[in-house]
C-alpha cells in the first residue's frame, strides 16, 4: 500500500485528538516483515550470520502465529485492567499458560528444519528440549522480568521468540477499546513490557509522531518526542548517530538516567523495523557505551553475557 507523506500545512490541519494512542500488531505482517528486514540488514553486517539466524526464527514465528488462537481476556479481566490502569494481558504477575512450551518446541523444530544449524547450535537447541518444564518456566520468568543474573544469554533469544508468538497472537486480536491507559507511559499498554526501540512514523494520522514498540507483543504506543522513554524526563535529551550513516537510526540518550534507546525515522528509511534495526546496529551500542550510557532495556533476541562483562 502506497502512503503519501503529508505537507506541514496538512499536518497542522489534522485532528490531533485522533492520533492513535497505540497500534496493535498486524498478524499477517509483523514477523514476516521482521524476517525480511533482518536479511536485508545482514548484508555487510559484522553479525551477519546471527541476523540471518534470527530471520529464520522470525520465519518460524510467522508460520506459527497463523495457527495460534489463545483465549482472549474475559470481560472481568478487561474491566479490572481498565479500572486499575494495568496491562490487559500482563507478562508478569499472572500464571502463564503452559502451552507456551509447546510453542517453544515447535519453534526449535522449525529453526532446525530450516537447515542453518551448526553443531554448536544443534547442541543448544537440544539443551532447551531437554530442560525440565519448571526450569523453562523459571527462565521465562527471568527474561520477562529482566533479571539478567538469572538469564542464560544463549537460550534467552529462543525463549523470548516463543513468548513473542504467544503474546503477539493475543495482542493482534484485541479490540482497541479494551486496551487500558497505563500509569507508566514507558510500558506497553497491552502486556506491560519495555519497548525495544521507537520509530517516527510517516503517513496519515501518524505522520511525524513517535511510537514505542513493545519487545514482547509488538504493540506500538504513542509517546511525545524529546522525552526519555525510560524515566519520562525532558531534560538532557540528545541524539547520537554513527558518522557517515544515513540518519535513519539514532540513539536517544537521557542525562537524567544515563540510559539510551534507539529511534528510527521512516522518512529516511521507510522499511525501518524497530527490533530488527536495533539488533543490527551494535556499532551504535558500542559508541553509546563508550560515551557512558547504558541501554534502557535489551533487545529480546540478544542478551548481555554478564560473565564476560565481569571479565
């Protein structure tokens, strides 16, 4: 579908109260678009092999999502979420449907069946298959709660990929009117998870507005620009890019909390995909680390190895 970039006079004439508060994930496109973007970004990238592997994971997610139809929140759950300004399908604090493990096992089989598995990766996939259910659940709890000391960085991307399928399935079928307002603007209104990155969208009512993308369910929600998405401060906000880059991707830093989160500009690269572009820009992460900033939250498909950092 072709989208026209609006002129400044047209933007000023829009009914700004009609700016979408959030954008639920498109079931038929969210993972397929991510896979395509990852493969494109892999060209000449220092982690090309890993990006292609994660593209294969996204292929599997797309295929699996089409057959997922988990129960939606009940009317009572919706009313409770709206009354207390809490996520409608929270990732934490509730009992998780054990069927998520079946999603994980199918994901592992699909990745292995794609033929890009070397011996070390095959060993890793087998380790996940043999992990007791209680240990899998404990690891899932750790990645969702960002308890880094308890997270195995090698297995975490696959656990998170399975959880993404489960939550994106539900998020893509929600009624917009059921999604509550949260007291914390930096968290996803659907599941309460941190965003992976933000994007300045183009086209129609979203022209020129920033949306944060959830790292779990891929829901996007609006947040004003030049405001820290981690601590809500509007002081000390700065933007950083790689010298010689296209300007389509920058890091938005905050001097109040000393964190950063990446931001993309669709007007400079229409195919920008928050999770994929964040994952493929480790050079910018290194620059920000050298400048004394830390990530607000990790990329769901790449977790820090604390044992190496300790060395």
